[in-house]
C-alpha cells in the first residue's frame, strides 16, 4: 500500500482537499411511485432494481405535481458549501468550478445560467474559471480528471467539482408523457441529490492524492435517450434497460482494467470502492463477479436511488465524514453513464 500512495508521475500531487453532499429530506417510497405511475409493483421495484426508496426535492400534490421550492442550484450550493468548509478554505480561494447536471432548469436561458448562478451564490472570484458539463451518470470521473489536468497545467490551485441532478421534477407533472413513451422505469430508478469535491494542487508530495485515472467512451451505445418538446413538463428520460444491464458490468470492468494497465494495482489494495449506483441488483452482481467483499463497497442506491453523476461523490463524502475512509486509505471511483461514458480514478487520502 505504501507504493500505491505515491503518484505515477513527477507532476504535482492533486489531493481531495474537501467534500460535501446533499440529498433532499423528502423520501419517496416505491408504494407512492407505483400508485402514481401505475406500473409494476413495489415488490417488483425492490426485487429487480434493489431500490426501496429515493429522495425528491419535493413531494407530489394530490394531482401528482411536484411542489418545488428548491432546484439544482440550491442542492449544488449546499454540497459545495460543505466541501469548502471541510477543506477549511475561503470561497475566494476557489480558482475554478465545474458543475455537472443533465436535468434542465426550465427554459433554455435558465439552463445556460446554472453554473453562473452557483458562482454568484457562492461569492466566488471574478477570475474563477466556470464550466457547465451537460453529462449523465459517467460525468463525475471525466470532469474530476479534467479539473486535475487544469490544475497541473496552470497556476490555479483549487478546483471545485460539483454534480447536481433533479430528475424528479420531470416525473411529477409529466406522467402521461412518460407512460406514452414507455419510460416509466426512469421514475423508479432516479433520485435527486448533489455531491462535491475540492481538488487542490500540492507542490510538495505527501503521498496523498489522485494516483491514477482513466476515461473512456463508446459513442455507439447511448444507454438512454432524452427527448424534449417545448416545455420542461415534456422532457422525458428513457432508459435502454437491456443496454444498461449488458453495459454496466462490461464498462465498469473495462475501466478498471484500463486503469490497471496505466498504474498496476490489485483490487485487494483498495480500502473502499465507489461504483456508480445504477441500481442495487446490478451493483451487487458486479461486486460478486469482481470478488470484492461487499462490506468494502459503498452503497446507498437502496435509499437514494440513482443520483446520476452525484452518486459517487455523495458516497465518498458520507464515508469520509463517518470515518469509513481514513487518511492513508486508498479509494477507487468507477462510473458509467449515458454516452456511453465510463472511467475510473484511484485516490489516496
């Protein structure tokens, strides 16, 4: 493990200086969603998806419409603020921010402002670099790796990477569109949430930081489709269930294999695993096939659902705060999502 705690190059160490997360308080049970969508049963959802409940930004009213008072920016702000606080730094010390979100804010003008709204809310410097990445579940690794490369190749020192998604707002007032498109499965799988990390450049090596990373893509396999008409109420996220079932294990394993080619390590060297939370059954099958002890794998999909790109940073933050992941421990992030976009990142605390 001592060998794993040192980077693979002579470049500056890029450490995870802080983390934060946010999941809404509103718990939505399988029973509530089945009553609303009218497809399958609560037992079917738990058996085939391994999900018992998920968090939505707001409950539905009696007509099935979500009663929202918060949005993606609110969740991103909460997670980012916790990350900055945990890093013991000032907001003005943030040199760059990447916000990952694939759930539109409403009209096109609003969508284009999401990262700028977060920049304003956080009170960041006018010199801060801002990026909005419209990416799905695999987006976190790609954006974290990009942020690390920006730090290595510039005079910037701290990059904030935030993922925030709220798919639930499309389910509530859009039931007919989802049923017409046979896309009801999405409402059972996805949940709302946000996760954030701060990457910091250190010129003096401490043995901590990003050890190695890999990003890949198979653009011939989109995994899911997003259709939109003229209003937010007509957005539909449609999952290709067969492609996801076939691709989740395939691309996760491929990401790990490619990472091991770039930086040899054994899965037994890793203290904690952060796999994308596609659904509970796929995750459990993957872990068994990899021969990893299940108690070393972070898992919250059964109570949070699939929180898209926010899933792995939420898991990491909760582990770090609970003491499940300690200084000197090695963690492995691995994500896969629409695109198909996949990747892995090995880190040492």
